[in-house]
């Protein structure tokens, strides 16, 4: 843990993490936020400050999946770094106190003000709030009370943003998202089921660095994470363009990694950076594992028919991969085999490129780190 008055840099040095690794993390954060790479320098300066940002983390109608996702992150010391830069004054799942002591911690944090409020879970509005109460207070009352003195409000997961699973038809608890209740201050929505911890980390880093929230879309989602459709960056996009679709679970196309559109994939209508950032430190993501996207970054996803293909009104071009030409079929069987192999090789190369750019961050960020280091030495 960070000691009183200790900077993140000092803490990391004590933990055996080099300055270079710290700068790499800052560089990756600048990339995640879609900022010019030189902004990594500003991020490093902000994170070096010994001042810790207080956080109050509420759990309302939820499964704690977003807390789990965040705490299990081990990517460039995200949990260590951000949790140690943050002072999580109240989080009922991970804090040591319970009962009256826990409530006292929350009251003290709210009275002190100047904290970021992170909300996980939807808010019950049916009846008088009896469907979700903590310490005898309704979820709505708890949210309004905690938002009062917050400097920023971040809703994480589809439940806190758009109502999520509790809001699914017939929505017996009247579940809604944070932004349906809090109207007097901006609310950042980081949906997902669960949210991707890298997106929360990047949002917090943006706030720490610039004192403001990142640019958002009309659903209050940060543009750096939700600015493009999944379909635009999907590693199976070449197969979509080539008309190669999985038609049945376990068929040859499924085994070959073809497009999941006909199995109900919501990638063409869902905005999220899943394909580029992935989960579990970039290891994989649902489509990579052979399951269609279920659209968990969009409002009302739980009521969609999971395996029914979406209507395609407009197809945007892929951003990451060149499209793969549909193989010409009117040729000899031997040529088809060769053509198929070539298409597979192109798609495979694209996938390998994406994977390597994720897993070899250190290699890709090296020049940036060197640039920051030389700027720093010029400063001193
Ligand atoms: S439909 Fe789904 S699986 Fe196919 S390319 Fe688009 S996002 Fe990927």
C-alpha cells in the first residue's frame, strides 16, 4: 500500500517496479485514451503526485461482477497502481469494517467531499424503494446522498448505466441507471457485463491528469472506448466481408473461426473496444472464444434475442483489417483449397497482428518511453 505522503513512483520503486515499467503503463494509458503519445508524460506527472483521490464505491442491484473484474486485473499493475492512487474510502465488498462502522466510513467520506463516486448496479424505483435497501435506506436515497458531494460520478457495468439484467422485461423493481436519477452533474457511463477494468482505469487516469472527464457520446460513454462498433475491429471481419459464416455450433466454419453474424452476433450494432482491449489482460474476448457478441454495452441488451441476427442498416468499413476478397468458387477443387488457404493465411495474419500489438505492448511503447525519458533528462 501507498504510505502517507509517498508518490506512486516511490511506491513502485519500493515494490521493485522500474521507472521504465511505470512509463510504459503511462504510455499504454495514453494509447487507451486515444491521446497523442506525448500525453503519457502528463499522465506520469499526475500519477506521481502523492495526493490520493478518494473514492466511494456503491453496490446496488448488481452481482459484484464489475468489482470482481476490476480487482482481478493484473495488467500493468492496474489494480495496484489505480487502487493505490485512489483511496477507496467505502466499498462494502472489499472494506474491512461492516455494519455501523461501514456506514460511518461512508458518512465521513461524504461529509469530507471531493471524492469520485463509482456506482455498480441499478437503482430500484418501484414502490417506495423496498426492493433494494442497505442499512434501511433505499438504493435511490443512497445514490442521491452519495452523489451530493461527489466531484464526478462514474457508472460501471450495464446495470448502473442502463438498468442491465434487473431492468429486463418485466422489470419488477423499476430498475434504472444512475443517469436517470442524477441530473445535476455529469455521469460517465462505462457499460459492459462486466465493464472492462481497463476502461475504468483509463477514465480515472484521465480525471487525475486533466481534472475532467473524457469526451463522451450521446449515451455518456467515453468515446475512447465506445467510439467504434465492435464489427469495425473484429478479427473475424474478413470472413464477414468474404461471406463466410458459422451456420451451426461446431460446424467447419465455427472451427475455422468464421464470422458469427448468422449465430446472432450483435457486433455490427454494438459500440465497444472489446476487440482491441480484450479481457483478462488482453488474453481473449467473447468473439475470440467463439461466442457471438451479446451487445452488453448497449441499453436493453438483456431483452434482445441472443441468437437472432441483427438488422444491418449500414456497414461501416473495418478500421483494423483489410477486407478479405470472397474466394472465386468457379475453379477447380484444388484451386479452391489453395484459395481457402490463402484467405485463412490473410485472416490469420491479421489476427496475429492484432494479438501481437496487444501482447507486445512493451515492444510497441518502447520508442515512446525513450522519448519521455529523454524529455525528463532534458528537464533536469
Ligand atoms: S458479425 Fe460479429 S463475428 Fe462477424 S465480423 Fe462482425 S463483430 Fe465479428
